[in-house]
């Protein structure tokens, strides 16, 4: 009989929605499931918000007291979907209580917090995961398979971007994502870390970086209400404004430990770009190209193709590809953001069932924080900075 595991989800916002959908859907896609996640308790900052999240996301109970919830003996898994400033405190308490933990990205605001989180989960011997979901896109997992099989040879160059435009309007509100004390950093932590995670997954550890991290909009209108509206501004010319103390954009060059070089850009100010995560990887025997806005497709070029057929081919992912057995039976039915979260949930509960740490776990999350810290240092110093 598949085991039922009780989940306490802390945070009922955008990520809470994505995780709650994954808990409900994972066994419908991946059967037999490694476990059946039971939506036991959802926690939010007030009783009213928690109750609304309970009704909306199908949890049994609601609470506004995360400390009491993570210490409950009937909770198996703690899921951290809060803003970044409380990731460390909740994760450390949950680890001490012996709970398995999945934490939204970025793992923490600082390297110090990430180190403390790693120490806590390792001391407790629990399973831990950071929710860098884009690795779970089947086309990205297929790229990983081709690279591991040596199909594009030794990697020479990695080019990664994550471009969005939801904060391009200087009058979009000062949400927590623009406040260092809550977010830790701006585009670097929020979306740059996704690409660092993909670079680590596909190419290997980054050793050294040089970066520019400008802030274009030094103030923004104070946000009315606590909900992160991701730029949906209710415009008012006389709105009181507050200071932005994080980066708006990251433009960087990379040196990987294994010898490859690369570049990585992240911005939420690129008008016309939505969730434009692109990866282009050149190897000694071929190339790979991926664009999340066409996430069902992987473009590959194999240099040993016959001369008259050389060029990028487009592989449309489906049942023949990673996670394909659980997802939709016909290529073209389509992968969405939810599917990446469902696969993430499947990998997390599989790791618990196998008692083996998944990837990216908190130790991988710490490596990503070390790269983020190097970007921020280089943004200030203007010179190459070592990671770590
Ligand atoms: C905002 O930039 C955001 O919600 C990120 O925080 C998520 O991690 C990303 O996947 C979607 O965009």
C-alpha cells in the first residue's frame, strides 16, 4: 500500500498554489506513487489568510502558527513557500523536529543562512530539497541525458538567460522582492539562481565570475496589501515611494571548474520577455538549445550528422523522454509550469521513499548561494570573484 504522508505547507501565495496543485496531482501522473501527499495543514500569516488558503488549496486544517505546526508529531513533511527571510528559521526548526523539508528557492538570503540550514538538515538526517523546478522540465532533463551520454562531447561554452518584464515599469510596487532584508538580493537571487542551478546541473560547478548588477529603479511605490502582485501596479501618481536596495539586473561571465566558460544574464526589466529562460550549450561534438517559452522542445545539433543534414533538429518531448512515462501519453499535449512542479514533487517523495538525498538538496542550494554571493561581490568590486 502506498504510504500517505502528511504535509504542512507554510505560505499560501503563488508558490503555495503551485505546490498544492502538485500534491493533488502527483499520484495521478506517477502511479504507483512513491507516497500519497496528504494536504494536512496550511499556514499563513493570519488566521483569515490561512483559512482562505485551506479552502482554496484543499488542506484539512489551517493555522497561523508555523512553530506549533512544524513540531506536530503527525506532520511528515514541511514545505516552505514563504518569502526568503524566514526560510532559514523555519527549515532549522523543521529539521530539529525531524521533518523532511522542501524549500522554495533561493535557499536563503545569504551564504551564512544557507550554511546553517545545511548543518541543521545534515545533523537531523532528514531528506531535503530546494525547489529549483526548471531542472524538471523534460526537455532540460533530456539535455542532461545527452550531455551525460557524451552526445555533444566536452562542453566548451554555456549561455544562460532568465529574462522577464514584470518589474520593468518603474511604478510597479515595492514588493518584498525589492527589499534586501526580505529577499536578500534582486534578480540575482530571484531568477539568476534558477540559471545557476541549471548550469550546475548541466555543466558542473562554477568556479569564478565577473558581473554587473545595476539597480535601475531606486524607488518604487509602497505596496498596498501584503500579497505579492508581481508588478501588477495600481497606479497612483502621488503614491508614497520606498527605497529599492537590490539589483535589477545581472550580466555576468563564468568560468566553470571543469574548464568550460560561459555567460549568465537575469533581469525582470526586459520588456517583451515573459519567462525567457534560455540555455545554449556548445560542445566539441554538438550543441543544445532550450527556451522555456517553447518548453516542450529541445534543439540539438550533432556535428557527426551527414554534411547534407547538418543543423539544429527540434525534438518534441513526450513519452520517450525523461518523466515521459508519468506525464501525458502523446507529445504535443504539452508541459506547463504545473508539470515541472508535479515532477519536482515526485522526485522529492521518491527521495524520501528511497532514503536518498535528491538533487538539488540544501548542499546544492548552498553552492548556488555561493555563486550568487560571488555575483554580488563582483557587482561591487568590478573584478573576477572566486566562488566560495
Ligand atoms: C518572479 O520572478 C518568479 O515568480 C520567480 O520567483 C520564480 O522562481 C519563477 O519561476 C517565476 O518568476
